[in-house]
C-alpha cells in the first residue's frame, strides 16, 4: 500500500476482520498482520474454493486507512474443483 501516510513511533496499526483483530506492521509500504484461526472463518460457499472475508486496517484503532476483501482458500475444495475441471 504505497499510498499510506508515514506514521510516528507512537502510532499503532491493526488489522480487523469480522471476528478477529491483530496488531500490524508496515515495511516498505506493505502491511503485515496475523490472520484469524481458520475455524473462525465463514464456511466456503458451495462451488467455490475460497471464502472472501473483509479486512480493515486502522491506525490507533480509530482511523480507518484501508478496507478490502481477503480470499482464504480451502485446499480440499481447490482439489475437488480441479478434479472436476476438464
């Protein structure tokens, strides 16, 4: 995310998923955060091999910097999908 502003030493970044929050770090314009436990993710929709989960990045837990969907892939669903692809 190269368009993010510079942050001070006291500023804290965090990633917020619907049922999970983690501290984040930024290095060279990229934000890194821990991901939620797979059991807390919504079920993979039928006929898909992933579930899209919204994620928001905040500074100091109050200013929303960015939001997007993050795709979590279900490996067994990916294999099933590949087996049925001609």
